[in-house]
C-alpha cells in the first residue's frame, strides 16, 4: 500500500514533469519479480 501511495504522490508532484513516467512500471516490475521469487 505504501508503494502505491508514494507512486500516486510522485505522479501528482511537479517533479515528475522532469522525470520519465517509467517510475510506475518499475514498481510493477518489482512487485512481479518479488511474487515470482515467492
């Protein structure tokens, strides 16, 4: 839950305009890999 909230906060923050939107897919990839390891 914390990861999702932080992602939403980062999306609404103006700093995202300078950073690529690939941050959210990265979080999903981490979740997928962690579930695969389990």
